[in-house]
């Protein structure tokens, strides 16, 4: 199936679902606070657009800050376990244990420690994004055929050149994959942080919608979040297209 | 002998744990020679290549390259393995250029030679292809070009055609001979194929079963270039019988 037909198929099925939703909600007179029809959500979305943008901007800032920190720390830790053999046996089990803690469960604790500002949200986004980035970066940096390293050594390759031209390049697609997972996770962290405390962010807007039985507002927020997530995933896809073109052509086979 | 051998192994031994893999192994390879190593599986051929290249250190004996003892990976040797091990994100020419970049030389300075080698190896028109867009035989030719890029003083090949089908393998053998005739690098070539060893080499070293040592050193006096015709030469048949007997008798 080519891209155009695929796209039209997706649009058509989405259209059918929306029309069915609208018709059924009207036909059975479902109250708006239970399940609003798409038209009401759409209307609400445009009415509250400026608030939506303001709040998602806050959420985006905490998410991306946490994600960036997770990227930096995750890759640095991956470098440590790749190059410092003795630390590997300390960092890896510690990480496995740490990953066993449901990070959402410690969110209230973070609010206690860091208050109602942006910090606990950034920290939650960071904690949730860290694990997949670290694991994938460590895999990408170390899973290289030993023959390749031997070849590089025989041509006079220093550790740094091997890192730059072999290990890092090998790790890039792994890290790109990790970002696609870590981005929605970091967003979950940021929103949960907003649920728990503070008065900013799209999470707070959802809470106020729920509190006022303004369900169309809750749905409008979901639309905004979905758009934001798509933009983020799209950015990673653009990165892949520009820098990892070889991989896309490999996958297409 | 006035000139130091490119490689000289003297009473080399290698233990892995309690196992003696190689014992008292000695041989020399001279400048411009093409030497084949044959022997039963597990006799230590790959290990020998790794020791000669400096990637592994023998537990006894010494290996010298150009007269000086090998203590760390040789800097002007190159290796070709059974698998082509190309980097999937690099196109043909960039894969060939990896050797230069690893030595810290600008790739641009070697681009012309890389292109020349690619053409010599029959890769014309595939310079901008990624490894996954090449056949197995073509990938292996890329890895041979990569090894030849910096004109290594010693080229080590460990069953380079072992993963190819019989027809491609024979073709690649003749192609390697053609490339080698043009470059004349010193080659140490491990193979399981007796006819490949005879067709390509100046000398065949037969190794004993584990613990491996050099059992016999058989000169191959057939004139070059060798071709399919060589296979019909009675001397070829005699050599093949001799080598086989040497491998099979313990
Ligand atoms: N890193 C290692 N650790 C332990 N034993 C090893 C190691 N490398 C090789 N050996 C052992 O040394 C012996 C020789 O191995 P080697 O790979 O050199 O054989 P080979 O002649 O190349 O065999 P083949 O023809 O099957 O490739 C084998 O018995 C093998 O088990
Ligand atoms: Mg071997």
C-alpha cells in the first residue's frame, strides 16, 4: 500500500469514528459531563485556545527540561558503564533496583521535598525518561562486533576515534528509539506532577475541568496533549530522516 | 639472510586456561609473499593470526614483525575476517575509508585511492551503496578494499571467502589474485579449501591438530597468473594430494 492510500485510510477511519460518536451521543442524549460529542470538544478547544497554549507551554517546558536532563545523564551513565569496567557491576544492579520503584508513587514525596513549583515536575519527567535512555545508550555503545574494534585497532585507531566513529554512530539509532519512548514517559511524569500540586500546566487545566464538571474542557486538553506528543515524536522522526537515513532504507527492505 | 622477515614466529605457544591451543609454532613470511595456512578445525589458525597481528599475546615464544617484537596491535597491518563486518551507516567508499580515519588521517586524502580500489575490486557503480544494498560477495570485496587502503605491510586474512557459495568463492579467489598482483602486499591467508590455498599462495603451511604447530611447509611453484586452467595441471593435482595427506595424517 502506498503512502497516499495509507493516509486516506487513516483519515477515513478517524472520520467514521467521529461521525459515529457524534450521532450516538446525540441519539441517546448522553449528558455532556459524561461524554461530550466531538463538536462540543472542538468548540471548547477553540474557545480556550489561549489558555490551552499557555498551560501546555508550561508542561512542555518541564517535560523537555526533564527529558534533556535524562538524555545527558543517561548517556553519561551509559559511557561510564561502557568504559569503566569496575563501575558496571555497581551501576547496573542499582539501576535495576531503582527501576523497580514505581516512580509515580514517589511523586507526593517530591512535592514535599521540592514544593509546588516546576522542580518536582521536571524531576519526575527526568526520572521517567532516564531508564529507557540509559539502557538503550548503553546497549548501542557496547554492542559492537568485536571484529570491528579489532580492525580499528589494527589501523591505529585510538579509543577516542573508535568512540567517535564507531560506538557513538552505533548508539545513535538506539538513542533515537529511546527518545520515542522516553518522551511520552517524561510527559506522563510532568502531568502527574501537575496533578499532585501547583497551579500551572495542562494537568491543572484538566483537574479544573474535572472539578467544574466541564468534561469538554478535559477532552480539549487531551487534544492539545496529543498534538504536543505528535510534534515531539515527529521531531525525532525528522532527526532520523536527516541523520539516520541509512537505517530507514534498511528497514524498508 | 640479510633482510628481516615481515613476520617471524619463534616457538610460539598459547594456553587458554588449562588448554594448550598452540605449541612450539615457528614460521617466517617474507616481503611480498602470499602464504596460506591450512589445518584441521580448532588447530589454532585464527589464534595464530591474532598473535601475529598483536591483537592477542602469546603465552610463550616470540613474534617479530620487521625485526621488532610484537607487543601491541600492529599499526600497519590489516585484517579480513570471514564476515565482512562493514559499518551499516557508511556507504561503500566511506567503509573503505574507515582505515584512514582510524589512523587519524583526513579521509579526503585517500578518497581517490579508495575509488581506485573499489573499481579494481569490481565495485564500480556501487560506491554510494550501503552495505545492506550489496550482495555478500560484494560486501566482502569492500572489506578487502578497506584492508588494502593504506597499503598494509602485512595483510591477514582469516577464511575471507568462507561464508560464500562455491562459485562466488572461486571467482573471488581469482579476483583476489588479480588485486594482489597489482598491489603485492605480504599476505597470510587462512583457508579450509586446499584448492584455494594452491591457487593463491606461494607457500602453504600445514598445521597439526591441537595443539597446533607448523607440520609442513609446502612451496607452490605453479606460475602466475593462475586460472581455471591451472586446476587441470597435473602438478596441481599432485600438490592437492600432498596437502590433503599432510592434513589428514597426524
Ligand atoms: N578466547 C579463547 N578462549 C578460550 N579458548 C580459545 C579462545 N580462542 C580460541 N580458543 C581455543 O583455541 C583453539 C584454537 O582456536 P582457533 O579459533 O584458533 O582455531 P581455528 O584453527 O581458527 O579453527 P577453525 O578452523 O574452526 O576456525 C580452539 O580449541 C579454541 O577452543
Ligand atoms: Mg578460525
